[in-house]
C-alpha cells in the first residue's frame, strides 16, 4: 500500500553506455531533462518521511514500504549514481582492505582476487557475479582466474556499460552480462560452478530471497563467497545518533534495509547453505589491522602529500565538494539535467555516514563469508522470510 503523496514511476534517463566522459554523459542525460528529474523524484519520495525525530525512531512502517519497492528503488538509484561512481571511484564499486604499502587500485584488485582464491576459480569453470555493477570485479576476476564470469544486474544501463567495457578491453570471450532481478534469476537451476557478490546483495528486500536464488542456480557442491554490508554487534538501534547514521547510510546508498551479521548468517542457513567460514574483515579485531589504514580512509581523506593520495582526490571531502560545486554550476547553466546537484548531495550524505559508521564500528562493508551448497542438496532452497 502506497503512502499519501507517493507516485510510482517507471522512468529511465537518457544514457549512452559508450560515452567515457562524465561531462558528456551529463549532457546526454540533459537531452531529456524531464526523465532525469522524474527518476530523481521517484527515488527521493521513499526517504522523505523518516529523516528526523520520533518518526525516525519508529520508522518500521516506512522501512517496510521501502522493502516492498526495493527493486525499483535500487534501479532508480543506479540510474542516478552510476556515472558519479565511475567518475569518482572507478569501475569497481566497492571498498577494500587498505594495506599501507598498496595503491588504491591494488587494494581493490586484491579484494577481488581474494574471492577468486576462496572459490578456487580456474579455467573451465563458470562463475556468477551477483549484482555486477559495470563489471570492474568480473573483468578482474576473469583475467586473474581464467574462469568465465557472467554478471547479473537488474539495471539496464549498467548491463550495457558492462558489455561495452568488456568488449572495449578485449575480454568479451571471458565474461558476459545478463539483465535480471537477483531474487528471480533468469538462469536454470544447478547451472553455475560458483558465485560471488561484492556489496550488492544488501539491496535485496530480504536476504533469503537473493541467497535462495543463488542456492538454486549453483550446482550441488558449488560455493558462494560474498562481502556483505551489515550492521555490527556494536550497533544500538535505540540510540538516536546511531540510528540516524545507519538510516542516512541506507538512503545515501539506495538500500531499503540493512541487516545484522546474525541475520545474514541465519538467512544463509535458512535456504540450505553450509557455512565454511565467515569473518568481518573490517573489524578492529580482524587479522592484519596494523598493516592497514581504515577501509573508509579514501572517503575521510588524508593530509599526507603522498602521490597516491593525490590520485584519489575525488573521493575526499575536498574532492567531493569540488564535484558538488561543479555540478551545481552545470545544472544552473542547464548543461546538466535538473536534479544532478541533488544526486551529488546524496552521495556526500552517503560518504559522510559511511565514515561515521566505520569510525564507530557499527557498520561493515566487508562481512566476508564462504558457503557451500551441499553435494546432495536439491536445487531449491527453503525460503524463510524475516
């Protein structure tokens, strides 16, 4: 049931997956200003009711409404932010353990290689990337392992970008992209050797729905590895400050509801998976913390004059302020479509609260787990709702 004032809209901004320039992509969107503005308005209407005060602390009804529209909400979110993500972060839309001797690009690639190693990927295997973005991880994992990787994504623009970038970089023979909802995968049962997800399945309205589909498409004995976004044991939902941080983190990343680590593990077991290992790699208690900077350091920024920090200036508070000022000017001059500044501000909200959540250790973007579908299991998992 829709709340008063909310109007569901099926709109898609004008986008060209072959354009490489951020400015050219904004200009392309501006050829249909109305469609872009409708996409922005359709997304934000789900977040206007519980920003502050008593409604925030008792927002169960609002959260349920967002969960009911999670697929549409996520689709609108990535229609808005994909170009910003590529401009400011790169083609792998995820965090990583930031080892001190490594560059940002090396840390991102190593984070992806870790999953390939845990899954035992090799030439001749078929692997599924669940929620593949524009394909940065699947291209890297395909190159690293030799396995054929298929990306699944419900956002047509990202699917088109994924295909274009694979072809442009000579990797079309090792990877592909399929348009589809990861809670209703357009794939046969028992069809893939392995699967992984990197900070993507958190967009599901209920984790059991996506985990159950992964269980279904895996061959018996196949494994699934994941970096999941979760709230940690340190999160106190009754604390107004902490709840505001998590709620704004959800809005800034287009997530209808973040789950706890315990809920994540329960969801995996409920659909039939055997847990092989699990660990919060962002925890201060996890191994090798002394060898790392915090995972959120690219967003928090550093005053160090190291060349590496200059390379990632767009991610920092100053870089994000410059981008925000730039898009404000472009929108004012009608070079960028209406609502572009609002999207930029949304991503700043996301960045600020990711840092706060990380500093308080109430949120992790890399709760790692490796699970297996039993060799004797039927194709279908057992779906259990939260």
